[in-house]
């Protein structure tokens, strides 16, 4: 509740900004431009039908690396973000500084940071497309399982949190040069998932009686095995508070839709559709239709 109150307070004080408006002078992580297009998302064998779908995304930018502890600390110093959760051992404390990935925060804290620097969290589909590359590999580097050169699996751990400085395993980079999308630290993405149906993803604002909804993390790390790049993990508020998750930010390329709304705007709804042109953004109640993202808003075919 504390994080939600801070998030609402920040948005009321500043107002929802488009992804190209800067809220502050925070450090900017280098970004990679991902072309728009249509791809088959989810498991290549179609084993989870809710996730195996062919969808089209607008082009977007996404951070090359996870947000670092140093960058996040600048937001803390500006009294916008809350500090990372305190850790006990000296080795772990050392990994909460410099170019190690920021972690030990709630989803709302990641969202506040991204908005502070004029960006947003990527959606699960944007993250998956960025991780898999234009050929939609199983892993960022290709279709073969990881080696020590590419990722730190459970067999290859050499630090206490399973963390390392960002972008230090270039063999594991995606085809477009993104770092650490298979391991290092699991990453928050935009959206909600129903704990009763972990594959039902939503991007609207949950109602006050929907406490059962959890957030989504993508990627491996934090003593996890290395999942294929399509995999997602639902996490509850309780799990967020006790686990160690990080994030990277995204921003829009096409800022405004033909209807004058942001393509991936303030409600965090991704601009996407299937190849038949059927709107697959989210299911909304009739009284929220006026705020819906149009089916053709900023979508590349």
C-alpha cells in the first residue's frame, strides 16, 4: 500500500507523461530500437495456448541493460524513489552499488523510476520480442541451451546473489545487442496477471476488489535456472517484498496515435493486434471504452 500511495501521489503531482517527456535529470541508460512487426510469441511448440499467439507490435526503444544500482540511487537521492531493500552480508551489500543491477524493490518503485526519467516499463510482449530477436529464438543468443559464456546458470554461480555487473557476458546478448535478458536478475514488466489463472495477462488498472492480481517478471537469475525467453513468472505482492527483482525501461517511438492518444500510454496498455487486425489490447468494461487504445494505434503490420 505504501508503494501504491507513493505512485499515485507522484502521478497526481506531476501528471501522466508520455514516454518522451522527462520528469527529471536522472541518468539515461543507452537504449536499443526494436523494429515493429508481427511475430509468434510464447512457447514455440504452442504448449500454453494462452501465450502462444501471433501478434503485431509497434516499434519501441528498450534499455540495453538492466537499470543499475548507481542509476537507481540517483532517484533515491532526488527523494523520488525509495531505497533498495537492505541486505545483510557484505558480499550482498557490495552488489547493491555501481553497475550491479538495481534490485530489492517493488513493482511500483520500478515504474516510478522509469517515469522519473521519461520512460516506462516494457510490456511482457515487448520484453519477449527484445530478448528473442527478429527470428524469435528460444534464448537471446539462439536456440541452444546456455553455456557459461552466455549465462550464469545454477551450475555457474560465482557470487552470493547470483548477480554480476551488467553487460559483462556479451556472449549472451540478444541479436540486437541487449544484455542480460536470460539471467543476472529477473525483471519486472508492465501488466497484471491473475493468480488464479497465471496466463491471463491484463494491462488495465485493477479494481479495488482485485487484490488477487499479481505482477509479472521475465528472465532468469536470482538463483533461478535459465528459462526460455518466452517464459513469464507471476509474482504476488508478498513475493515481491521477499524476493530480489530488477527491471529495465522502455519508451515509445511513435508517440501519438491517429486518435491523438499515446500508443503505449498512461494506462500501460500495449499497442498490439493480431495479424487479422482484431484488437487484442485488453478487455475493458463499456464505461472505459473511451479510454481504450484503438486497434490501429501505432501498430506496424
